[in-house]
């Protein structure tokens, strides 16, 4: 069972015991501020002994008191926003709900969760009401006593203010900030109450970044820094993917693609077969995650296409059929993607990436100068891309062979882009120009690929319509429009390729 999820958008402020409460009713759109309602809250925070959750800015607590007693898991979405998942208290204080454990499985990976801090909070809550008594936000005045439980016991007391949106928008948060500043409040220097409770034991953001390679770096430094950054992106998106947060699947797939690409381009820096095994598993994960999003992209594409068609040219329930087919397929793909994240294979992949970063299997080439070695490896990628472009140009226009060849060009352009992005710290402007040029080709041919996929879908829907006795006219018309779109993409690609920057990275 999936925990109940809600979005939490709030800001925190540090205040002293003497800081006066400002006149909150003076805020725009606020008609009235309610009388304070006071609560006594007790919360126990849980994590692994090495703070695997806190390092990812994830908090897990069991809180009693107040209107929302229960188990709460908070996942970072942005600077002001977190996704909060809730489960009932249960009967045993140490019995973490299985649904919560599933959410953090990729972070915990079998390590036990233990209590790391206990907080007692005396909270005074004021509701900020708008027209018709709508609760736009709540203002919390908290007196906190915190006890750190590990690694060495410590205690701390402080006062802080929180303002959290309910039905209001971010303009309320922006408007209240100068008012609170005038009262003597300052934006909190801590990401959460837990961060303040842990003090100097609060971990740096996981994983601790590899140093950005300098111009005199070794070739392996370029690779490891980039792999490290993508590993961080992948794991931070995991819980957001599980809750269908916007762009989360895309970002996780991007991380998989970048990892696969650089492990391929920079393969001469690595000994043994470990890199190839990682690439195989990353391809599996990207495919498992990607189907649902790809279907969504096609649905949005065809819906937009239909919206611009004259009504008299839409014959039959074509919009309904497209939605039925793609939503059914998308849901099945989404289930498959979540199953992949819940699998032992996925956990093994994460462990293998950690092991690779901890002890990369390097060759002698890895210890050479990045400024000498990296240009040579990128030039190889450029030559492979050029060969694939020639293969595509030789294929008959509009043929299936041309479509397949352009798809291979797109994939190789992605790889070249990632290789160039990794090299930016040591080759700066030249690497950045190459990455931008490769991205342009990738984007144009991505549009072409979407057209190919859309046409395949339309052919299938047209065949199904014929069996149902429905008209296939509109499917054929959309198919023709997609053919025209693909031809336009090919023409745009030809222009982009003519101005494509060669890999002029200096050694």
C-alpha cells in the first residue's frame, strides 16, 4: 500500500525568545489571523547509523501529538518544497511501516534503521485566513528541546518560526519575508529541525562531491567526477519517481544515459569488464523506467496534433482511441518501472556503482594527463558519429532503414554530448561548444524519433479501427502529418550537421 502523500511548501526562520510576533494580518490576501492553538509534539527521528537518509535530505520520524500524529517521511523536491508521506502510528513505537521502508529501500539497502534524535516541541499554530475563511497558510511558533541520541548524546534548545502554505501560493511566502526580517527573524541556517539537532554530526549532502577536475587533472579524475554527479542524481530521484513527481523519471533516465555514455567513451581508462557490466544494468534500468514517459510524450504529441485539426477532418472517436490505448500502455509500463525499482537487481546495481566509485579498476592510461588523453577519446566518438551520419545519408529517404540509421546517429550524438560535458572542467569553452552542438543534433533527431513512434502507433490504431468498423481516415491524415514532420526534422538535421563543431579540444 502506498503511503498518503502531500506536498509541503514552507520556510523556516531563526528567532530568539524575545523576538516579537509581527502583525501577520497585514499580509496581502490575509483577511484574518486565528487565535493560536497550542500543541505538545514528541518526535523520534530514525536513520541508519551513518545517516544515509539525512545525507540525502530525507527525514523519517514518528510523531505523537497534534493533528497529524503518525509516521512521516519527507522527501526533498526543491528548496522550499518537500513531499511528505504519512502512515498511521501503529502499536509499537519501533515498528516502522512496511510502506515507509519500501520508500527508502534504495538508500538504506539492508542497513538497520535506529533512533537518532528525539524532539519535544511546544507549538503555537495560527491560521492565516483569506476570503470565505479559506486557510491560505499556517504560522507555527515553535519552542524546541532536542536530544541527539547518536553518535554521542547531546541536547539543544531553540525557538523557530515556520510558515507553511495550505491553499495560498508562494506570493505569501515572499510577502512575509521582509515582515519577519523587520521583527528580527532570519532565514533558518538549517534544512530541518533534525539538521539542527544533529549539529556537527549532520552529514554533508550525499554523496560528498569529488573535487571538480582542474586543468592539470588526470584523465580518471574527469570520469570519476562525472560518474559521481550522475550517481547522486539517480539516487536522489528514486523516491520522487515512486510518487510520480514531475520530471523525476526523465531525470533518472538522464542519469542512466550519462553514466552509460561516459563509461563507454572513457572505457580505455578502465580495466576488466566491470564498466561493461554496469552499462548493461544501466540500460536495463533506463528501459524499465522509460516506457511510461515515452508513451506520455507521444500522447501529448498526438493530442496537440489533433487540437489543430479542423473538426470536419476528425472522423470517428480518434481522440478517445488514442487516449485509451496510450493510457493503458502507460499504466502497464509504469507498473513495470516501479517493479524494477523494487527489485534486488536494482539494489545490486546501486551497490555496484558505489563499489566502482570506491575502487575504480583503472588502467595506466587513467593516470595520464586529462588534457592529453580526453581529446583523443572524444575525437574517436566524433569519428564514430560522422560514420553513422554517412550511413544515414546513404539510406533511401523516408525508408525504414533511414529511420533506424538516424536513430543510431541520435544515440551517438548523446554519447558525444556526455563525453564533452564531462570534459568541460578541463577544456571549458571548447568542450562546452561541442556539447551544445551535439545536443542540437540530439534534440532534432529526438523529434524525428517521436514522429517514427507516433506513425507506428497510428498504423496499429488504424488497423484496430477497421476491425471495429470505424473510419481510418483521421489516422491516415495524422500519419501523413507525421511523415511531413519527420521530413522537416531531417532537413533541419542536415543544416545542423553542416555547422556542427568539430572536437577542437587542445591537448
